[in-house]
């Protein structure tokens, strides 16, 4: 794999080139919230941040999206599909969020090929940015990730002070580099050594850990009826913020909205933490209390998903702990599971 170097004083030139040819999404801070937004000015993009408040999953899996519009009756009416979108670059993704896209790929490309997600994924280039200062609740190394993990990304940039070290990881990343090749020099062996040394130093800053994915998957197989779930879920408010800020949560609902003979079919995010999520038309609900819903969410991520796809549906980004209004700490919960 060939690596390249981008001088810090030319970093904005790289973003300008991306803006000219693609739709560029980058981390932007507004009202103390960092999220990925469409940018037209390279100065708006953050390079120096721990992690975004909101993950970039909504770019490929929008919180609300129109699948198609329709008019009239089934016989005389017509179907209008959404317009084709431009090639997109998501810049500055932290490695945990890059891994999250790889995890979500399984569910949208499993028994049914979801064209909306998969077409966006195919025309989107993910440019990662290695972590330099992990947040206090990050635990990506416990889940086979790391501050410089390359999984799911097409490129990875690492800040070396006066320059950025760039690794091209896929054909899509290579094509993007070739469009802007004049901005980059070949990396030196000394650059590679410095990058590897920095990655190890940053990884050593991650202090919080949980048991391995395999151990957790096996452990949870025997705990489904344990009193632990009722005791732990008492503090949960059922607000769903953990699912909305999770980069791998992918549950959705679909509704048809019709007015004056015109309508649209809409897909929007849903949450397994909501009572209505499993409410049947008959009024029956297989998960009637917060205990069942809380338990199901953790089982889905650490048992059911790895049972189906051989990968854990969590990347250790720590957002669910950091922003939980009830101060539920996922790392403490997983640690307690290991002690049962």
C-alpha cells in the first residue's frame, strides 16, 4: 500500500478540490454540537476535535427520506422516484464511525438488497481522520477497532503536526487521490514510522475496556432471564437517544402520507427503546416493559447480530454513555455482565 503526505498548509486546498467536484460533508460545530454537514467553505470543516456528537450515518441512512412519490389511483396514477444524487465525500470520519458503516452494510445487503442505502454507499467516499485524543468513554480497542482503524474507510489521514499522512485503502480512495494527485507527495519511511508510533501512543490513552466480543457473546447466551436486567434497566428513561446517536443502530419505520390525491412513502428512523416499536395492530406487545426493551437492545448488539453476521454491532464510540440523560454507563454495564 502506497502512502502519501499532505502539507498542513495545503489541507484546505484539498477540501476546495473536493467541494468543486463532489458533495462534501464534513464535521461542523454549531451550538456546541458537532455533526456532519454539507459544506461549501473549507474553513467550516473541523480538523481538531475528539469525535462528533452526531455520527455521520444519517448521510447514507437519512433520518427521514422519501422512497418515492405517487399520484392518483393505482390504475391512472404514476410513481416518481427520487433524483439521482451526486458523488459524495464524507470527510473527517473517526475510525469507529468508519467501522460502523461496514457493520451496517450487513443489514442493508443481507436477504434483501436495499437500493437506497447501497446506491448511496457505492457513490460515497469515506475519508477518515485518525484519533489523536480519545474521549473518556471510548473503548474501541475492546471491539476489535482502534484510533487508527482502517475498516470501512476508503482513505485515512493521520495528523503528524506539520503534515498529514494519507493511506489509500480502496479503489474508490485511489480514484479520489488521482483526481488531486498534485497536492500530495509520496510519504517517506520516516513518516510511516512516526505515524505508527503516534498510533500506539494514542491507543495507550484508552483506559476503559470490556471483555472481548467472543466472551461477551458467549456470556450473554446464559443471562436472558437473569435479574440483572430488571435491576439495571430501572434508571432507563426509554428516550431513545442511545439509538439515535449510535452509529450502528438501523431500525426504521415506513409510512404513506397522502393529501389531495398525492402522496409519498417515507422511511424514518425508529428505536427499539420505544414502546410503539413492537406494538401490534391487535394491541399485543411482545416487549411491553422497559426491561424487555433495554435487554433486547443489548442482546441485539452483542449476541443476535454477531450470531447472524459474525461481527458485533457496536464500535465503542461511547456516545450512548456520554449523552445518556440518566447517566447509564454502557462500559459499566458490560463489565458487570462479565462478573455474573
